[in-house]
């Protein structure tokens, strides 16, 4: 498996969980503390920590410690994984559009053949 495919697999696996998708949605509005995310998603801190770890390992989010308190972690989205996912989805959409266009042309050709043979 090439690196791009492995990266896409990690992104899709991380986004497969509804809690992690909610975290991504929340972070799209800007960086947030882990406690804010846990409260907004409705998870206890240990469960949120596991989800945040998965999102970090997938490369979807980054964390940083503010200078005023090293115990606090601020999480933010990384744009690259979503850009790769968007590119993949656009390629898949183009492929399916071409397939459906070809299928439509095939059906229309069959219809014309059927109509001309019944005349």
C-alpha cells in the first residue's frame, strides 16, 4: 500500500466514529481545550482522551500547550488530511460520473435498437 492510501485509510478510520466526527466539527470553529470538547460531545475525560489520541495519531488534529499552563492542551484541526480526503472524493465522483454517463449512453443505444427493430 502506498503512503497516500495509508494516509487516507487512517483519516477514514478516525472519522468512522461519530464522537470523533463531532470533535472535528467543533474544531472547525477554532481551537478548543480538551475539557471544552468533552463537555460539548458529552463524554467523560478518559473517553475523550482516547478519541483525541486517535485523531492525533491519524494526523487530523494537533495539540499545543499554552505558555501560561503546561497542563492544558489546546486542540486544533490540521487541514492536510481533509484536503487529501476531499481530493480522493473528487476523483471518486469523477469516476462515478463517467461510469453513469457511459451506462446512460448504453441504455439509450439499447432503447434506439429496440425501437428500430420493432418498427
